[in-house]
């Protein structure tokens, strides 16, 4: 019997308001060769009843008697997965119908690709906002120096977890996905499809809203480890500056912005010299972080001028809309309270 193509891992915990739509969006995929592993992690609401109402032979239902936490649940899903590929899905999100088809096509084209993500719609109430990312493999690996850059429930991965003895790491609570992406980045290529394939629901019960402090601390641990493993050299002050960028801290002093510019220039120089990541893709991402840093300050026209006189911006060609947007951000945020 041939191997099933996709194992979909869907953890559920007290998601009665959304889980029906999430499950249905998976079952409605145009690509049907999958198993759907639903793990109800000790829910105390009606999630179990909603899950059990589905009668589809592709569903593997696991009902935990007590809550074991997301990381344990995800790793249970990895152990149970029989598919060639693993797709992640959350109980409050919605797959668009052609998600699996498009992601399988990318993975089937090249054995070098270990992970495929996609653009997505952020769903807030009934409002949809398109969220896009960098698409090239070395662009994504550069973004990982600062932030996850990949929405967890958009991901489909090659099922190499048992073979490589890797899994979600419990030492990186609430950033287990970020840590896993850095691990996978050394195994193969990472591609983002520049087309929305998921509706990602945004609400106050999400991890970032409930556990922001722990998430930030553990993100800093992932960032530091990944910088070192990639071969970048840095001081303690460099690392603090790096976290200013990665944590998206609002810049309130000229010295902070100057430190950011110096550090980003140092990263460019190290990457050119050591050939860590592809130069053009690396510098395209660094430029974006510099542009965003200049636009997220209370420094007004100083920040605007700083952007244009920096060597980071030398090769950049901004559209009128981006240039105007930066100017307006610098003016408006000039009056933001510290």
C-alpha cells in the first residue's frame, strides 16, 4: 500500500467556537490524500462533541483525558504521523481550499525543500487583511535571525522528524515553532508561496496576547543561538541592539537608531566575508529591517534622513508609495509618547 501523502496535525483545546469551521476547511481541500490527526488536549468545553460529530475515515481522533500542553500535543502528532508531509493547522484558523494542492506541488518539485509556508489573511472579526512575507529560502533564513517570519498554521513540512530525531522543544515554551524553524533551516530550503492559503484568526486568547513576556524572553534565546550557529560574531551590546530589532521596540533616541545601523552594517559585512547566506537575499531582508526601524521611532525627520544617508539604503529603490509612507510614519510617530 502506498504511503499517505499528508498528515495534518490539529491540536484542540477549548476551541468550541471555531473548531468546526477549522476541521471542515481541511476536509474540503481539493487535495484529498491526507489523514487528519485531531488531538483534543483535555478540553473542558464542547470541543469533543463537535469533533465527534464528524464522520470521515480520514480523521484520526485522539482524546487526552487531561491537558498536556501544546508542545507535548504537537510531538504526539509527529509520532503518530504516517504521511510523507506534515501540515500544521490550528483549531481557530481556516484553510483555503487549494492550500494542500499548492504546497504539495512545491515539495514534489524539489527534494531540497524541507518547509513550505504561505501568505495568509489575518482574520479579525469579519475583517480580512493580507499578510505577505519574503519568499526565497535565504531570505526566510535571514528573517529568522530576528523573528519567526512564518505563520505556524500555514506550514507544510517534509516528514523527517523521526529520521533526524528532532521535534518541538519544550525548553522554548511559546516559541517552539520559531526554534523548530531555525533547526529545519540547516536541513533544507524553506519556501513561502506568495499567495494566501489560510485565514489566520486574531483574538485575545492567542499565545502572544496571554504570554507575551515569556514569549519575548524565549525568542531572545532562539535568536542568540541561531546567530551563533550561523557563524555571526557579536558582543553583548550587539546582542542587545539585535533584540531591539527582533522585539520590534519603539525607538526613542538617536543613539539607539545609530546602534541599529552600525549593527546591521556589521551583519552585512560578516555575511559578505563569510558567505553565510546568499548575499542579495540577505541584504534585501536587512534593508527591510532598517527601513522598518527608521519608520518606528519618535525621531521624526532625523530618522527619515538617517534612512537615506545610510549605506544600507544605497542599492534600494523605493517606490513613491513606500517613500511617502516612511515620511508620514516619521512625522506622525514623532509625537508618540515614550
